[in-house]
């Protein structure tokens, strides 16, 4: 089981009231909410291995070099010139992230982030290397591109907390979007994604993109159809796609998750007991983690 950790703690932050606080009054709603999420996921799905995948770089420069608008609107206004971009996040969430990391480390849950890559890329690389079934837990639809029934790769997409999950397989993707996992990235880059600063092809929305992929197979097939006067593209579609060639030449590298991240050698086995009990006790007392942490530890021991 691979966790898109930032996606989950953002959901925890907005789903758990900020009245959930440490003894000194510091909000810990994201910390405790994430612990509750992990407890529920382990209890319901019983993974043998678990990795909390992290954004070591939420806006990698190599993606920005290809498409400068990539996530540009999310850059915090106060980011100093000449320094790495900082993502604009709620004031009371940022201080909770180091606490989350410390607690995961003390519990013994593998936590992996790699410089120059997003959590999506870490997830994509783990998924590609895994020899058995993989469940990816994320609120980010971009990772639907990794769904592969033949290799038993599915996405658990939270609809409400993590108690109600959309089990995303290829059948669901075909029903909902008209594409399979392999086609999802091509559909996404054609339609664009304002939340990621991806312009897409003007006039090509989700349904049109799905129809083009059904007709021509993949992005390469669509571009071949642009060059083929006999293809059944409308004049408007042909003109729009032809005009978007510079974007379409670069977008696949940006939209598709990397599968070649240099992953560290980590023990991904689900821990049965805390790796650092003393540190965990100190963190529990300092941050008032209470029942949220205890429920996780009991679930792991079972």
C-alpha cells in the first residue's frame, strides 16, 4: 500500500476541526487525522507493506523547465527570489508536517521522499517495481494513470474520509472517463488541468479527449491522424491539435509520473511494534496524540 501522504494530510487538515490541539494549544488536526486514516486503511485492507510517499519537491524544476506554468499559481507570494518555490499552504498546516514525519519515523512506517521528485513519482516507481498487488491511496486523480488490472494495480480514492473509498480499477475508469489506466495520462494532458497549471489543447475537453483516444488509440495515434488528410478528424480538431504541437511534445513528460526515481533502500514491511518507543512516547505527550496514536499501534500489533 502506497500513501500519497500530502494528499491525505491535506484531507485530514480540512476534515478534522482545528480545535483538535496539543497541550500547548498548537493545532494537531492534520497529525491526528492522518493517524486515524492510516489506522482505518490498515484495519480494512491489511497490507503486508506500507510506504508513506512524500513530496521532497512539490514542483520539480525539470517539470517547470518544460512547462513554466506548472503549478505556478500555487507558489507562495512570499517565496524569496532565487530560492526553491514554496507551496502556499494554510498557516496552521505547515508546522504539523514535521510532526507527522517524526511520528511516522518513530512508529516505523517507511517514509520515502526523493530530492527532485514529487510523491507521485515515488509512487510510480514503487508501483513499477512491485512484484505483487499494489493499492495506491490518493485523492489525486492524476494517479489513475497507474491503474492496471493485469498487474493488480488499483487506486483507493477517498470519497469521504478513508472509510468510503472508490476502488478504482480499469472497469470504473472506462465507465467514468472512457479510457483505461494507460490512456488516462493522455486524456489528462489533452484536456488540461487548471489546478496543475496545464493548459491542455484549447477546445478539447474530457469527453472529446476520450473520444479521440478511443478512435486513434493514444496521443501518438492522434498526432498521426493530424498528419493524415484521410483521417476522420474535424477541420477544427485538426487545427487545434496542430496548433498545440509544441505543448503536446512536452506535456507527456510532465503529466506522466516518473518510473525511474532512485529509491532508497528502506524496510517497507508493516511494523508490528514501534521502531522507537521512547521517541514515540515523547511525541505523544508533547503533541497530545492520545487515542489517535494508540488506535494505530493496536491495529498494527494485530
